C-alpha cells in the first residue's frame, strides 16, 4: 500500500498527467505589461460606493446573479434569461465544454489563440482540432468549415479580437461559421470594448451562437474574476445545468453592478487605453528590425530579431511582458499591453535604448 501511495500518478487521469500547468509570473516590483489588463484604477466614486456598502459575507450570494444579469442585459441590449454569469472566462470555457464537449467530441480552434481553450478541452477529454490562422493572422474559414464536417466536431471557438495577435476577424466570416457549420460557435469577445465590434445583435437569429464576455479587461476587474455568456435562452439553460451553485461571489457581483453604473467613466478609460496603445504601436513600428502586428485590442504583438534577448533586457529595465514563445507561422514573438501614460513613456525610452544597443 505504501509503495502505491508513493506513486500517486497511478491515480491521476492521463489527460491531467499530460498537462503542463499554466504558469504566470508575479513580480510586483515590475511594471506589468504582460496580462492585457486595464492599468487604470477604478473610478473613485465607484470604489467609494462599493467599499461603503455592508456585505453579509456570512450568507451565500444570489446564485443566479439576477441583479447583475439585469445590469448586463441593459448594457448589452439583451434579455436577462439570455445571460449566464461565471467566475471569469476560464470557468465559462470549462462549462461550455462540459456541456457540449467530452469524450468522443472535438473542439475546433484557430492557433495562435488563447491557450485556455486547449487546456480545458483536455481536462474535459474533448479532442482539439487546430486550424491555424492564415499567415498567422487571418481566419481560415474554409478549412474550419471543412473540419466542422467531422461527426465528432461539436464546438468552434473564435477569439475576436484574437489573443495574442490582436486581429479582428470580419463578422461575415464568423457568421459563415455560425450559419454553415451546424456546430456550437463560441465567440470570445474579451476585448470587444476596445474593438467596438460585437456579434451580440445576431444572437436572436442563431441558437448555436454563444458569446463570451469579461469584466477583467476594459472594466479593470482581473483580480475579481467575473465574466458572462450570452446566447438564446434555451442555449444558456443547457449550460446552466453544469454551472456550480454560487459560482460568482457576492463582492464580485456587486462590483460588476456598480461598474456598469459608471460606464461613462470607463468609456473614457477605454478611449485613453486605445490612444496609449496606438502610441506604443507607433513607437515599436519605428524601430528597425521589428515586425509589429496590427491590433484592435489593448495589446500589441511584435517580433524583434532576438525575442528572448529583448524579453530579458526589458525585465532588467523593470518591465514584465509576455514572451509568447514560438507561435504557429509567426515564430517567436513578444506581447505587451498598454500601461499608464507615464509607464508607456518610460517603455518607449527603454525600447529605443535596447534597439540601439542590439544593433
């Protein structure tokens, strides 16, 4: 018995043993440009309002999140019954695949894209069918439709704008997948507030269309883990079957409600982030030997001559960025998100120095 307990691997599902843990760096002394976050603090009055409220933390929250869903419904011009809240996008991805995936089923993705789709596919024993982006940037709609012809194909996930490339795919291409694939099509719109493009109005036309949104990016709530799904009521009701009770805590629900009450202030932040992203893009694009990819999100993907060296030099200078490693077709790339204006000014000075030193 003791020898068996010394080798706990024998008790673990093979799909889990094969996984590499998703690791993130925590370096509070660095300027964080690695996680596509909103760098600005919450609107002051919103924060005051939230912290002045009395919370019954000894009680469970509203398990259905009715008040939050009412606010989201108003924000998205949807019906509350068309919405499901989740503990961040990660949980929402997992619930989608618990509902529509599983053993003998497959998920179609378009690498390079958000890595958690593949991780949750493996955890739910859903096979992954990758259809790489054309030139590393554009949706290969024809090949995705071809892949969807397989009997085991159940779900297609399209990240729009796409992480990590920043690409915004034409709505006509995504709607072709929805109309012609006959599969569940999930559109991850985590960065839609920056692109100002959404397929939410199309939900009423297609029961197989599900849209995923988050408060982590534009609304600066990455630390609270709050997201939501939108779909036709019957579609959402199916996913509700696998949602854990009380999955979104009381504090996060209230913060989401208040954030939507301060939408004007957040829109000003979003506009400033877009301006700062443009400033960073132009600074990178002026440097010799760099390929900078167009973006409609709050982050920029770029490819210097020696990405690993660049990442090291930036870390030495106090900037935490995302080293994406080798992406399909694009190769080794780095990704940054916009920081505060003063942080971005410092970053621009540093990259010019690095570029000069690495000549």
